[in-house]
């Protein structure tokens, strides 16, 4: 096992701690999972562009039709 030290913004640190608590896993496990996913997806040809190319507009429209027609929650309205 290798130790990795990184400087991250305070708000990101707080968000990561909160996520680990919600998932009831250690901070090390959460960060390992995130790094593994970030490294594995491009290696598997599953980058954003690749995934978008496989998408279907019909699926997008079907999913978006389930979104309620309501004003954005304050803070999400940008």
C-alpha cells in the first residue's frame, strides 16, 4: 500500500468527509474508489466523450420527461 498526500481546497475536503460518512466508509476507501474510477474509465475507453457517443436521444427525452416542471431549488438556479 502506498500513501498519497494531496493539497485540496477546504470545501472539497468537507464534501469528501460528508460523502464518506453518508456511505459509511472510511475516507481512504472513498478516495481509493474515486481514483480507481477516474483512472479506469479512460483506460477502458469510457471517457465522457465515449459515453456520450453511445447515448440515445430517445433515452434522454424519456428520462427528462420525468423531471417535474418546477422552479429550480435556490442555489441550483445558475
